[in-house]
């Protein structure tokens, strides 16, 4: 099929390159000149395992121009949906993309499908996107089709997750558009659930909110276990045998970060309040996550005074195998350390460049230098941290690095 992808970010790029790999003709439309140039030079503008190699093996193009929409059978909207300080999911990029597509619809006769893939609050596709598209004078469900099909890919595993989805959710405004999108996904070995637009939007938010709840739940259990002097990871093992609970996402630690879980949970909370329901449980999941990161500081204070102390940070990315620091727990921890008057030395195999944009005032050093600090925080579970020598050190571990137990003073955040 001929596909256009509006927004070549994490989701857009992986979506487009993988569909090209499956034999579709893909064009990216983005506002970022650097990103467009990189894609046309066959080099991936984001670090994602296997993506660069895949990009070099497919025929695709990237441009600014929405002209391509005139020629496409399916147009995916994958622009950013960041949130504001009140945690509302911002839809201005979606609105802009819909307007541009609408202007193209005026000039096309042939039916095509517009599919929202960015994470949006329930009702966005029906109440915002369709009215904008219909300003073209074309009618949704007749002249063009509309779908909402969320992505569930994880950073660091995005290509694998895209090609091996647990399920494909297709929210459809009209049956014809759902048929076309199902045909595009026909080669995927996954159940296809066809449903309403709002249900597809809510399924994405609820899925991420549930993953976040599992993590905050285990962190709370971990905090209790630590007080009881028992190991939460052993408890998680026992719990995980029950497939109603599932063994995944039970790793207690310093909390969840990234561009999705905190943002989507916040987006669901603010949408819920907007429609007059107070989501106490979801709010508590977020509160606990905010407090959990600061437990590292409280635990270290039991052993040393932080004023003028040098604290080393191992791990800045929100999780291993990515250079992404969006909403990383390291941000809260470094902020708090600086407020306490400590000096910070940090190391991360991939994310120092991105973290430096947020904290130019701290030192970025090698692991040796971090290990020579007065105390060490482990914030991201990069494999290489399991090979370091922690003998004689003071370590507060937020990510369960067994080797660190060899330290002179070792505190697990919730074990
Ligand atoms: C996006 C959404 O933000 C997220 O909610 C959803 O879950 C997945 O898709 P991501 O792909 O990580 O996430 O976004 P980002 O990396 O910010 O990429 C957005 C892309 O859209 C960027 O390449 C940006 O240049 C582009 N863009 C933004 C446009 O092409 N036009 C615009 O008007 C704005
Ligand atoms: C997440 C969802 O997994 C994915 O389906 C969705 O499309 C986007 O959001 P991602 O943000 O890449 O993906 O990260 P994920 O691997 O889910 O980890 C999220 C955070 O939770 C990380 O900070 C990670 O360290 C933390 N985490 C994860 C835990 O603290 N404990 C766990 O057991 C698992």
C-alpha cells in the first residue's frame, strides 16, 4: 500500500520503516529538517535497536510537503502529544497535522484512510480530528475513512514490539477504513480487535496506566518488605506464578519514567477530572512514583551528610538500552541532591548528551570517577553496572544490581 506517516518520531519512524520492510511504499512528512535529512541519508535520527539497519534496507523518502497525502491510501498521524504542567495531553500538533491533511483532502477524489496513532485522550479523534478534516468539505465515512490504532511499543525494543505485537487495536469510524487497516496488518501474527475510536484511545491510556499501577504497587510492597526485613523480589517471584498477576512488570525499584507512562497516566487523570470523576487510585500511583525516587536520598542521609558531599550517579536514561531521559527518575534525584548542596558526578553509557541539556551544571564522568564518590546511587540497570567493583563503597541501589551488595554500606531502595 502507499502510506504517509506524519511525524517521524519514535512511533512514526518505527511504524513507517517496518511497514516499508513489509513491502509498502512509505513517505514520512515531518517539520524537522534535520530529521528529514537524516532519514533520506538512511541514518536513523533516533537510537533504537535494529532501526538503523532496517532503514538502510528499505526504499523510503521523507519531506516537509503534505503533497504526498494526495497519493496515499493510508495516512498515519504520529506527531507528538506532550502534556502541559496540568498534565493535560496537548493536541496542537494533532490539530496542525489534521488541518494540513484536510487541505489535501479538498483536492483528492479517491477514498483514503486517516489513522491516528499518537496517544490521545478518549474522544480526540471523533471530536477534534474528524471535524477538522471535514472542513475540507469531504465527509468522514464516505469520502474518507478514519481510524485510531494505538502503538504499544517499548523504547529499546520498538522494532521487535512493532513486528510482534500482543494485539492490534483498530478503532474505526467506518467499516471500510477498518477493513483497509486490517488488510495492512494481515501478515502480523496477532489478534486484531476492531472497535470504536474512543475505546481504542482509552485502551492505550488504560494499558499504560495499568503498567504504571503494577510498578507503584510493587514499590509499595517493596517499601513494606524492607521494613519487615524480607526480599520483595522473592515475594514477586511467588506472586508471578499466578497468571492472573503475571510475572512481568513486578520489578520494584526507583519508579517508572519515560515519555509514556508518566505522561499517559497524567493525561488520563486530568481527562477524568475534566469529566467530573476524581481518579484517586491513579493519582496515588503517580504520587507514590514521585515519592519513590526521593527515598534514595532519605536512605543515604542515614549514612552521610549530603552538604558538600560528592554523590555519584550510575544511570541517567529512564531505562537501559535507550538514550532517552524523558521523565527519567534521575531528573528528580539530581534536582534533590543539588538542593541538598551535594556535588553530583554522573555516568550513563548513552544518555549523558541528552541529560547534559537538562543539567549542564553537574559533572559527566567515567564509572571509575563515579565509584570514587562519597556515595553512589544506581538509577538505571545497565548490564555493565553488574560488572563494576563496589568494594569499600557506599551504595544506595534503586535497580537491584546484585554485584553492588559487595559494597561497604549497601542499601536497596525497597529491599
Ligand atoms: C508520539 C506521541 O508523543 C506519544 O504520545 C505517542 O504515544 C507516540 O507518538 P513520539 O513518537 O515519541 O511519541 O513523539 P516524538 O518523538 O516527539 O515525535 C513527534 C514527531 O512529530 C517529531 O519528529 C516532530 O518533528 C514531528 N512533528 C511535530 C511534526 O511533524 N509536525 C508537527 O506539527 C509537530
Ligand atoms: C511503555 C509501555 O511498556 C509501552 O507498551 C508503551 O507503548 C509505551 O510506554 P516504555 O516507555 O518504552 O514503554 O518503557 P517500559 O519498558 O514500559 O518501562 C517504563 C518504566 O517503568 C521504566 O522507567 C522502567 O525502568 C520502569 N519499570 C518497568 C519498573 O520500574 N519496573 C518494571 O518491572 C518494569
